[in-house]
C-alpha cells in the first residue's frame, strides 16, 4: 500500500512540477494572470505532495515495513527509534526525498514572500524552481525510487550504516547541509529571472541578498557540524581530512562567500554585474556537483552513498544548467556593462575584488585536487591520491591572505582611502597583532604559517572589536544609552554590516581553533594492563576495567579509564568498540573530554580476549572547542544580517505593489 501510494505521489508531483513550470512562462508571456496563478498553485501542490511522501516514508520506517526495499536496507527491528527516523536521509533514495521536500519548502517560501514584492520576476523564478524540482522528482519516481517494493519481505532489515548510529549529530548535520545546498536554488532562480526579463539592475541583487545569506548560513552550519561529527565519530582525532565529499560542501561555500562580498560592490558602485551572475550560476552548479559526488559512487569517501546509476543524470543536469545559464548571460551581456570604475587600489571595492579572486583560487585548488584522481586515471590509467599535503600547501597561504583582507575590507573607505583614515582604523589592530605574534612565539609557536595565522587572527579580531566599540561609544555620546542598549540598537540600525562583522569574528575563532589544535597537538599510543597508567601532557590516564554486553542491534566492548591531573581525578572516560552483525570490522566509539582550553581524546584501539590489557590512543587537541563556538558565532552573524526590519516589512509591499505591471517583460 505505502509502496504504491508513494510511487504515485512522486509521479503526480513530477507532472504538477512540469505543468507549473510551463504555465508560469506561458502566463507571463501571454499576459494571462490565471496561468501565473496556476503556476503558483503548482508550487503549493508539490510541497503538499512532497510532505505527504516524507510522512509515508517515515511511517514505513517507524512501522518497520520491510516490504519496502529502502526500509529493509536502512532499518531493523533493533535500531533505536531516533536512528530509525533519521534513516530517511541515511541512504541514496531517502536523501533525495528529503532534498525534494526542502526544495519544495524553499520554493513555497520564495513564492509567498517574494510574490507581492517581485511580481514581474516571480513567474520566471517559479518556473526555474519547479524545473529543478522536476529533475529530482524524476529521480525519485524512476531510477532512485525510495518506495520500491521487495518480495518476499525479509523478517528483519539490515539497519542503517553503523557510522550513522553512533552520534545524534546525524539528526541535524545532513538536514542543515541539504538546506544549505538547496537554499542556493532561490538566488539562482531569481538571477535567471533577471536574465529572462532583461531587468538587470540591482533589483534582483536586493531580492536574493537575504536568501543568499540564509543558504550560506545553513551551509556554514552544515560544514561545521560535519567536521564535529567526523571528530566525534570517525575516531581518527581530526575534523577535516580533505575528503571528496567534505570538499564538495566547501566549494559552494567558497563561491557563495565570494558572491555575498561582490554584490556589495554592485549595489554601491554598479560594477561586477556579469561577475555576480556568473558567481551565482557557479555556486548553484557546485551544489549539484556536490550532490553528484555524494550519490554517484565515483569517488571513495566515508560520507558518500553507494554506487548508483544516477551519476550520468546529474552530469547531464549540470551540463544543462551551465549551458542555459551562461547562454542567457552571453545573450544579455550588452545590458550588463559596468557603470562605475575602480578609482583606487586602496579602497573597499579593491579589497573585496581581491577577496573574490582568492576565494575562487581556493575553490579551484579544492576542485582540482578533488577531481585529480579521476583525471589521472582517465589520462594515465593510474589513480593518483591527492591528500592533505597538497591542499595545505596550496590553500594555507591563500587562507592567510583572506584573513588579512577580511580584516581590512570592512574598514577601508569606498572609492579611495586616505592615509589619515588608514592610520586611524588600523594603528591599534596592527599593534595588537604584533603583540600577539610575540606572545605566540613565547608560548612556543614555531613556523611562519602558524605565527602568521595567530597574528592575523588577532588583527582581524581587533578590527571587529574596535568597530563595535566605536559605534557603541558614538551612540552613548548621542543618546546616553547604557552599553548593552547601545550595542543592541547599533546592531539593529545596521544589521547587515554588524552581522557581517560578527561572522568575521566567528571566522577568527575557527582559525584560532584550527591553528592551535594543529600546532600544539600531542598524541601517544600505548598498551596498558589493568591498573597501569600512561602520561601525556599534564594528564595521567589509568586503565581500570574492560566490560562487554549485548544490545539489541550490536555487541559493545567498553574500556573504563580514570583521568588525573596533578594526582587529582578530573574525569572517567569510556571509549568503546561496537560490533554490528552487518559489518566485518568493529566501529570505534571515542570518548572526548572537551574544555575551552583543550580536548582530551581517547580511542580504544584493541584489547585482549580476556580483557586484561588494552591498547589506547590518547590525543590532546588544544582549543578545538573554539572551532565549534566559532561556527555558532558565524551562524549568529548570518541570523543578525537577515533578521527583518519591521519598518521595511511594513513599507515595502505597498511601494512595490504600485510599481508592478502584469505581463511586462
């Protein structure tokens, strides 16, 4: 019953999406509002059907309906309820279903929110969004049908991938990452609408700015949570391995970051019109490319799904996106000439432009390094591995220059900066950066890149704090407000600017966390008998016991270790090995004691059959917590930047309702 109903729902939604895309274009071209409204209704219908399909799949998973192949492969009678529910996005077909639902939700919100304010563009944007939906609905209806039946149904299912059952972060990391990917569909749709209508001014930029920040914010959270999940679950002591799927999520983040900076130049100076459209096209294409890498099985990754037949379809879709989008861009190129010029090399627009070029250089290096094994295999017949040394050698210097530009960009004047303004804005931050370099050297930091990372992070943090301090001081002098009230009102008066500065502060925290956890990392692996201890850094770790027990869906062996600091017990930690019937190798479960100062990270490597001894790997990773805190600060900054101004919400619809003319193109 669920199998038939689910498949019918996908096919029906596909038909409605295609219908809505067609009538939206016909309606605006033939000036028939009824057709435009019908296209709008299709968006609502697709969302309703996608929601119904997700509920059907969840009912099948929770009800352990093993007559559905996806449930039989990704659920079992012994799987805990939480991991049964989130098995929806634990494999290929279910993840596409979730993608469809998020895209349908984003499309619905775009139509509702922008429908009154952008009536000329909305039919074209609707057509684009429904066309994207149609592609994914086609996948779900035919080659990647999540509701495919299996007969006879097994008595029990295989259960989710064991790596997806070890941490509750799997409940929020994939949905956030998918929302980040899918979120770029909305800016792309309005960019295409601008090209289709020929309205190539700054209107589409103002429309997509907030949507772009939303997509960027979700993608940021998804990437940070992915690093956290890797750190907590995979048991290798790190959070970023330049894995192909990790890289796939980083690529649109880099180009999207470039877009968010360069649109400010277009808004302020009416420059980079072609550049911005090319950036949004590239960012959207990279979200589909990332989906292709994850779901095609073309590259090996712990994050990727198994091999499937849909890889060529994704490649064809990417080809269509690039051909149509850049074809429209070339067609409209005459109307995209810059109206301003670069007046000086020492200006905010120059800093933002350099920022763009470096971000794209970073993205190209990641793209090339990710695909190089495939290129090498195709050309030479040998798959050459590209690992961390390549990415670090190329991207670390680029990243350091980006931190410097991040610090100076928001404080340099537009058009041309005077020597006096440069001295006023950067004297104190530069002094603090030099002091920070000295302190870092005293604390034992060695090497050019680590010293530069700490000093530039200090420089960037000082510019942000200085800018907030100046604003608060000015408000207090004018209004006499208290510090917190002045800070709150200052941020409300210019949410976009101060939200961006908060994001920059979050980036600084992430850079400090990454640098410290790399430079000051300690690790040691040793075999211990019961009662024996080992020392690492300021910690003493004693092996106390080894216990084992059977759970419904796995067998667990867990070690108990007492952690002492200066002969005082500070923690009792329990790393483990978990054995799953479907896996030949056990899955390690690390135990991490996190503090703002450092993480103590324990891995149970092996143990004897009688439990008398165990091999333990211990790592000390300073300031890792600040990576996660920095990610949260970045998300907070994005939220501040997009938070709507009540005055704008009241005023905008009236103004734009008067300006709209039906069918104009």
